[in-house]
């Protein structure tokens, strides 16, 4: 069933559960480091390994980050809350319970306004709560790293105990056919907000921001929500939109075919773009929650909360409005800039002295194209706002033309050094020295006597052909204005 | 057979300070005693002779250099096997932890090492501290030194028996519902459960986190105070530990030893006595109250009406917390691993291994409480069981608060009976649970308590104990009143109660 056909009959409702790994120096309940990519099981201690007798101590920095996230999402901050134990057996969980918040989240009842194609959607935030991450299982042998058929499994507990914030939206209704785009925009904007707060690296490819997409369909004009599925580990912005879209079509086909949707978790397959059935999930899942008796309740003082509120960075939508006014961008230009994830990059480039239009031109043009080609994002290209500002300054002062500037960008992406080093090493500067240019001009006149005659006869427009010949000989590095002057001097 | 070293820890400390003996000599004497009698008593699961003598040698060197680390530097100690000891096996009396050697020390153990006490070894206990007789140890029961056919109490029967049999001058225990005090009562020794949060739980393998508390097991009240001051005080690794000084407990014990109780109000708890209590135990208790009254104390009767629900409340909260705490024993990271191999065509999954290991590694009492706790926490039952239990717990605390308005300390028999025979109640869990009737309320509300020997019951000639409870953070009161009662009783007996225990006649098993 096509997406449009599905939308003709059904209305999608979605909800997102986003897990964010905080970038605190130490874990949620112990002093182990949190650095990504260390040798397996080297960042562990009795507490995060759940050894008998070990006890948790809450990381105050993680609580601070949680409160700041809650405030940035316009949430209430609980005056008093606790951790609970979520009990279930799994080898990557050292205690066979996860220390998490249950019915007393630190932040609740907030919202975030998300803009899609000029329309604002208010996404309700149900809660943001603290918990600890689990270890990571690695299944060896068998097929494609899955547990079924594996010869054996290894567990890396470096990740066990990393502080997580889980941000849960309320069901989002009424976005119609745009539901997948709104879902994507929410996650993208949430990522920007977290980045702005400085509380997480928010690198989806490293798992520091992980997303579950809940989606259900309702018959047009029906009052009650349909049965939802929960698609796990949708770990890129593009995938959020694709997975939501896929589930809309899949569920519609099932419902139209007379079937019913099972409440279940589903797995997202990035390569094939489909979801497949996982474990059946029902409300009867019994985690036997109870308050963690090894921790005392948290009671963040109102003074502290207000202090954190007053030090929050500018909210993303206010910042966008301010920057658009400062830069004089059209709505479309602004949207493209935000959509490309280039807002901060452009801002920093402008701060380094570049005109806003020029900064936008580089990031959304040449650099966006290079990012697409290498399937990465702008921030990971290896080109900094300072680099781009320097390239534009070289253009402004006449050292580079656009063509040469593009070659400098190639050098930057290839890691050849700073713009000035690349100009030097590649010999890219425009030649405006009369000695070298004069020789090339004389050569061009000698090679094209009939063109020279036309110019002598007053047809100045013919100079273009000679300029072209000079440029060709100088491999594009001639100062075109000076070449023209030299030609006219010699032929009058 | 050599004569055991019957000196108290404080007497040994004085002798060490005076240069009359060495830690090596004292430690060796206790190791010799263990070698002679522990085959019959079976108080120890693991003896570390080499480590204890190495620590004793270092202690003697420090003392020779004039820099002892603490008043008890060089006095050896035994440690209940529920406390993590770096480099020494820690089994909690369970098969599932057989062979596990912790890579870290419990905070109380680290403090003992930092105070210079040689560690003799690890003492026997009911599996994961579930029991009142030590019969639920996977490694066999400990025997009461007063009568080897009887239980030494539990769960910390090993620590109490070791101190009672002069195998150690000091021991550490843990008390979740009476596991320090009840063994103290039935072995004629002193046991203290400190205020909840007064002693760090870091490294204490949790039975029920909101009830557990480590404390001293000794032969005198003064020794308990000396040990308590060493292990007590705030620990940043335990979020539930109280950030306040431990208090001047030794001074309180010394003050109490003069036997003067003028101005002290003693509350006799009406609900902790009468039916279900052995006549000889009650008789010794009444004598103790009378002695204290004669020494100037004012005795009042107080009522704590919700104490009758304490046992039921305890048996919901404890299994609930325990069921979650014990989930980590799954063969994935440490301890026992049992791989089921009955089906050659089916390679066992992680879940199969977990199931087989837990089936083989846990004893019946542990399984019983895991099932109870899992049930009590289940969705749909939580409010009725765990939720209600927490409410009753609050009521018990209010009873204490009301009682302490009329009395400085509360008193009762520690345990309803003297030591029963091995095997007598092991198949009757409810009868076993009743042993903790008088001790459980203190754990539910976190108040401190001590058990002091009150004499021998007429029926069987076995020791009984008096329990003295004080408000939270008023641990000094249990030491003052405990030391006073101890001294008043000793005047009547003409010596310590333990002097009347029969001679142990060497290894029998």
C-alpha cells in the first residue's frame, strides 16, 4: 500500500522515546570513566559490575544535567524523587536490575515546539528521567551478530552504568501525512537543544542518542488510538522518518487486509528499510519496580533549580529567529540552513568575520555536496568554521577565485592543513605579477594575430578570447582583471 | 589441650600497650584454639592463619616503633562471611558463591585493616543471612559452644560461637532482623546492632538493604564499644550512611560500668514478653529489670501496639528486597556456574545456565524467600503487600517514638527461648521465624539495640539475653545501660557468665 493510500484512510499517532547518554566524566553511580571506545571491561569497578556488596552513589553532575534538560524542555522539576529498581534478567545487566526512575521522574510535563515547513507543532513531553545504561553484548559466530545461532557471546561492561536520560513524548496526534517529518524534526531539534546545553555528545552513530519510535494508526475520524508498535534503535534522523513512514504503510496494509496490529517491539533494518517483528510486548510485562533502598531520595532545592534555569542557553527557536533577523536570510534560506544542520556552523563562520550569505553559500553548497558524497554530516567533514572564514577572506582579498577556493576545500577535507598551507603547498594563489602575466599575454597575442587585430580595430569585446588563452596557460591562476588591462595596454 | 586466651579485647589491648605480650603471640594463641576446637564448633568457613600472623607481625613492628594505628591495633578479629574481604573467600554461606574471592574490601573491613586488627578468618552463617540457627549454611551448621547439640543462633551463629568459644576475642556480625543480637543471647555473648546508617554497608552483601546493619560481636559491652567506634561513622560509598560522628561510645560503656542508673527511665515493652517466651528466659529478664531498678533506674511499662505486626511486615519487606538483590547471582560473571547437559541436541542458552545455576546454587530457604519476594513485588500485588508493609513499618516507628517519650531505653528479652536443638525447627520455617519476634522491630525502624547476657535459664541451664533499645543515633545509651546491667549481673555471679560454660573437649567431627 502506498503512503498516500494509507493516509487517505488512517491518521497516524506517534511517540518517541529518546535515550541520551550524558557526557559526564564518570558513570551514574560510580567513579569509572565514560570515555567511548576503550578496551572492553577496562572501565569497570565493583559497583558497575554489580559485585556482591557494592553500592551506588548518585553522580551529582548527572542530576544537574537532567534538571537542565528538563528545564530546556519546559518541564516541571520534581521537588522530591527517587530511583527505583527495574527487575529483569539479562546478561548485559550486571545486577539483573536496572537502577532507573519509575513513577517519580526528575522532570515531567513539558513541551518542545517543532517547526516543519513553516508550521509549528507542539510536542508534549511526558517525562525525562534518569537511569543507567547496560553493558553491550557481542554475539560471535552464527549469522550477523545475532544471538540466535551464535557460538558464544561476550559482554563489555564499559557502558554499564553510563548515565542516561530517557525523554518520552506524549502521543503526538494531528500531524497527518507529515507525521514522519515531524518525528524527524523533533529528534533533530532535540539533538540541537542537547548539543546547545553541552550535556551530551549526541552522536547517533556512536549510540549516545538512541531513538525508539512508537506508532499507531487510527481510522479517519475515530476517537480512540490504535494499537501501537515500538520500533527500537532507530539511530539516525533519516531513519526516524523512514521507519515511521514504513510503519504507517505496513500497519495500513495489515488493517486494510482485515488483520490487527500486535502490540510488540519491532527491529529497524537500516539497509533494507523495513521493520521486523521482535518480542511481543504487553502491559503485563512485570518489572517488579520498587524504590532503590541503597539510595536516598533526591530533593533538588528550588534555589538550585532557579540558578540552573537562569544559566540555560538561548532556546533554539528564539536563537533561530534572532539569527535570521541578524543575517537577513529569507524563510527558505533559514529553513535550508537549519535542515542541513548548518545553523551553528554558519553562526561560527559569521562570528569569524564572514558575510552571512557567503558563509551559507559554502556550507550549503560545496561542503554539503562533499558531505553527501562521503555520507557524513557537515560537522564531521573535518572543515571548521574558521577554515571557511579564512577561505572567504582569501577570496575577498583577491588571492583566490571561486575555482581555486574549491580546490582549497578539497585540501581541507583531505586533511592537508590550514587554508594558507594548502594554498602554498598546492600553489593555488592567483598570479597578478606583471612579469609572469606579461609573458603569457605576449604569447597569447603572438598565437592569435587575427584576434589581436580586431582589438586594435577597437573591438574591445574580443579581449575575452585572449584572456581565456592566458588563463588556460596559467592554469586558471591568473588575475583576470590585470590580464585584461595588460592586453589593452599592448594593443592600443 | 592448651588453655584458651580468655582475656577480653580491651584486656589484650592493655597488655599489648604495656608490652606484656605481642600481637603475634595473641593471634597464634587464637589460631591454636581454632585448630583445637573448631572441628567441633565449626564457627569458621575459612581461616587465614598466614594472613593473620603477617598482620600481627606488622602490628608488633608498629608498636615497637611507637606508632600503633588504634587502641585495638594487634587484637585479632573474625569476620562474618557476608562481608567482602579482598583476597579472602566470601561465600555468604552459599554454594552459589563458592570460591569467590572479592577484589575489594567492605568499608568496615578496610577500617579494621586500617586500625591494625589481624583478620583470623570468615565465620559461618545461614545462607545469605536467612535464618536464626546457622543450619541454613550450605557448609553445614555451627554448634553452640555451651552444648554442641544445639544451635548457636543465626544468621551470625559463626561469629557468636567463635567469640563464645574463645576462638576470637572480637567478631563482626550483621543484623537484619536479629542476626547479631539473637546469637549473642543464646551463646552468652554481647551483640550490638547500631543505628541504621551508623555503620557503612558498603561491601556487606545485601540481604535486605533497608534493614541490614553491621555491628560488633564481643564478650563484653566495653569491647563492643571499642569495636563500634572503629567501624562506625560516615562513608561516602554508602549513600544511606549518616553524616554524623559515631559518638563517644567507649566513654558511655565505661561510665555505665559503675552500675549507677539513677535518672535513667527503662521502658518494659508490654508486647515483647509473655506468651511464647520460655519461663526461664522471662525469669532472667525480670531479675535484670529488678537489678536495674535497684541501681536507681525507673522502670515503666510501655505499649507498642503495632509490634504484633512487625514479623509479618518484616517477612514482606525482606523477601522483596532480597529477591532483587539475589538476582545478580546468575553465573555470568562470578561464582558457581552450572551448565545443563541433559540434552545433547540443545546447546544451553544463557537463560538455561542461569536457571540451572540458581537451582543448584541456592538452598531451600533462599528459594522460598525469593519466591515470596517476587510475588510480593508483582504488579497487582505490590500495593497490598509491599506497599502495606511500608505503611506498617511507619506505624512501628511511631510506636517507638511514642515509647521513647516515656523512657530513655526500652528493654525486652532478646530471644523468646534459649538455644534449641539442631534440627528441631529446620523444617518449620514459621517456628524458626518466631525467634526474631523481639529483635525485628528495631530493624524496621532503624533504632540501635544491644543484647547482654542475663544468665542461665533454670529449665536447661543455657544462656539467655536482655535486649536494650535506644532512639536512633543514641547508641551511647545502649552502651551505658548495657554496661551497667553487665556489671550489676557480674557482681551477683562473681564473674562473667561465660566462665560457667562447659570446657570444650577438642575436635569431635
